[in-house]
């Protein structure tokens, strides 16, 4: 993800960088959501990866996660990323395959991001929105993992 920021004065540098940071995190969040949907579609199908349909669904999920990981790396490669955006990206990175996240850790990360969103809501509503979205995606991921484990145990 290239950062095309035209800077005309020192005062606009931080504002423009902050906008690009938020956009980069928003894109990463959207890809994370698609990866969660693809994972769930594969799991809900109850198909084995040995079947053609199961292999296709597994491949779609793997590609979705790969796209998300690539966007996350692009975000981390951006210069002068807002520390709150960098922190949210670190939370997402800890949830990426091949890591199997711990449900309790996911709850902690969700809470941390939601609290950060609350603390900046007055001054930076757009930042608060993208941070809260990131936290909610981690929360949904945790719920998906819990449902998947229950279905596998049954």
C-alpha cells in the first residue's frame, strides 16, 4: 500500500499521515473480516480438505488470510504510523494464522482496543471508530473460534 501524502506545511504532515494510517487500518480490518467469513464458510460446510469443494473453501480462506497479512505488513511498513494504529495492528498480527489465538487473550485485546477507542472518541472520532472496529473483529474471531471448538467437540 503506497502512501501518497502531499505535504505543504508541517502542520498538515501529522493530519495527512493520520488519515492514511486510519485508511490502512480500515483496509486491513475489511480484509480481516473477509478472512473470518471465509474461515467460517469452510468450517460451516463440514467438508474435508480432501474433497474438491472443501479444498476450494480452504484455499479461499488461506488466500483471504494471506491478503490480510499482506495489508498488515504494508501498514507496518508505512513511515511514522500513529502509535495507536500501530498498537491496533500489533493486536491483529497476534491473531493471524498460523497462530491459534487463546480466547482469553482475544478478550483482553478486544477490551484494550475498545477502551482506547473510548479514550479518543471526543478528540478523534474517526480514529475511535476504526479502533473499535478492530476490537470488534477480534471479538468476533474469538466467538467464531469458540463455536468451532464446540461444533468439533459435538
